[in-house]
């Protein structure tokens, strides 16, 4: 059974930084691209903000390009999201998942809350 456990969120001032981590159980890392999604408000759809292939090729949404960086450590079954120059509009619950295109492949974890506010 696959489990996804996100951590690293918190309250940060505009312009600040956070590093999110996502640990996955099972062997999903070895065969899947991974991605970070966010949901900015209850009832709103999750949006894919960054993805990384098994080989390390990355893609970032325009809204976060140049500020966020996704990375992965396959030996640790962990994917990271380094978030710099945070803006209030980055406030959201952030989730990770294995991805195919933009579609998430597994059940969601609990997510980690990021709040950007002064």
C-alpha cells in the first residue's frame, strides 16, 4: 500500500523560504515521475506546480518558475520542493504524488499547510 507523507510546511513572511519533503512508501519512486500539487482553497482543484521524472528532468508551473525547485532522492524515496521568494498567493495545502502527465496516480496524503503572511 502506497503512503505519501508530506512535511515542512508552516507560516512564513512574504519573501521567505520553506523546504517541503514528501516521503513515499513502496517502490513508486523507482518507476514514476513525482509531482507537487497545491490546493489554494477548500473546494478548489489541486494544481500541479512542479514535476520531476525518474531521471531528474523537471518542469515547473509558470506561477512558481524561478522561485520553486523540485528535486528527488531516489535512495530515500523522498521528493522535495524548495520554495523561495514566497508570496501570499502561494498559501495553500501542498501535496505530493506520483504523476502521469498532470494526473495523480495514488490516493492523497494529508498534505502540508503553507501560509505566507505578514
